[in-house]
C-alpha cells in the first residue's frame, strides 16, 4: 500500500475519491446534498416571497427542466418527454390551484396503528380520527402474523368497509414471506402493502407486485430509494403501484422533479412518505405542485400525515378535513423554532444534558 503523508490528505483529488466511496448519489453524500439544496430552494422561495409549491407552479417548463439532471434516466424519460408532460400540465393549472387552495390535498393518517399499541389504544385512536374526518388509515405490520390479523380486524371493524386501509411492513420480509403474509391479510382489503422487502430489491418488488395483483393489493415503496435510478428501475419493472417520494432521501427538489415526471409518464400515482421530523412540512409542497402542474389527478393519490413534532416548526402544516392545506408563508416550511434548536443541540442542549445526566446516574 502506498504510504501517505499529511500533504496527501489535503489533495482535492483524494477527497474527491473519498467522497465517491461514500456515494455517489446515495448514502451520506446524497443526504447532505439534499440538505444543502433543500435549504437553497427554501431561500429562493423566500426571496421570491412565495411558498415553494407556488414558486414551482409559476415556473415555465423550460425553467423546471433546467433544474433536472437527466443523466442515467433518458432510457425512461427524455428532456423532450418531460417538456411535453409539463406543457400538457399547464392546461387547467389555474383551476387546480384554486381547488387546492379551497379543499387541500387528501391525506392519510399513520398515527393510529403503530406496532406496540394495545387494542384499546387502537380503538381509541381510530375512533378519534374518524370524528376528525379521517377516512384513510395505515397499519404497521410484520412482527407477528396472528397479531397483525387481530389488529387489522380491530381497525377494519371500527372504520368500516368503505374506508381505505393500507399496511406497512417497513422492509421486514423476504419475497416469498411477503407474499404468503399478505395473502393472509387480504381479507381486510388493504389498498397497498408498503415496503414489503428490501428497498433495493427491484425484482423482488416486481415478484410481490405480480403475485398480489389478483387480490387487488398494490405495492408501495420509495421512502428508502436512494436516487432517481432506483425509481426508474422500479417503474420499468412494474414493481410498484404507488410511488413514495421522500423530500430528504432524494437529492432535494431537483431530483424529486425527475421522479414526479417519470411517475407521470408511467401512470403511477405518487403518494409521498412523510413519517419523519419535518417531512410533512416539506413534502406537502411537492405533492401540491405535482397535482397542479404534472399529474392533474387525485385518483388513488394521498399523502402521509403523522401528527407529532410539528410544534418545533415556525410554519407547521395545516390539516383541514383530512387534507393538507397549501402553505401560504414564503419558503419550504423547513425553518425550526430557535428555542427548539437550542434545546436539542448536541451536546450542550437541555434535552441532551438530561439524557447524558441520566446515563451517568
């Protein structure tokens, strides 16, 4: 092995190679890219005095296309095809924008049925959600089959046959196990099974998708997809029926634009992932833009909502009648309250100080 001294560590070439080893376009490098570029989009929208969704809606097709990197995806979507999609999407934009401002974008709740909740807790949370107007519910599954059957029956009995039920395995199963398990849950009429297996297994998702199609169960995935190339392959392999973008996993707004356009070309509905801190605040902008400027449809399209930790943001989401109301404040809704940031800073923040003190005791 070649010996290196301290001068080598300052070499830009060496750092470039090192970064490539923890990337490229995936992993920590891609997450960092998303953080920086999302911040720039936030600043751009604030400079224009618009919420991000409105900034995107008001951009013409050529501007939007100039923000997209088409490398590695031209076998699925060319610049010319993207331009044509955006041109067609401009028809009826004004009416769809007015509809969003009045009615909002339909959401579903994940908050009622986390693993570990007692049956009593499930019943209470589902009944409360129904009173608040929720009609779409997601249940976490995959730890124990008999437990899943019981919990799905409890929830289906409460919400009734007309409400929409989805299930989410969070990558728990091998491919044959996923199929076998979901056939046992088919009686509860789930709209989809989310993340049934490894997020990198395109062909595995395709096998699951084909096996469950006769039972009316779709496959949803995407929250762990590392880049547009994985989404391209999932679409080409007909491996999913619901595509779940993530505002922070992909390389910011830019890469999400390419995935939204590919989904439109392949006629796959986009149902974003939002089960994390600040993800609801972020992804609402992308899905509202998608409806107004790209998809033009709400059929089989819903956006995840989780009802915790919004109190830490200056511009938290607004939910009315189980729908995301379009943000009105300028920016990407990402700015956190100064007090919350201060409390959670490592290692001197109040929250960390308490945790560290407890460990020492």
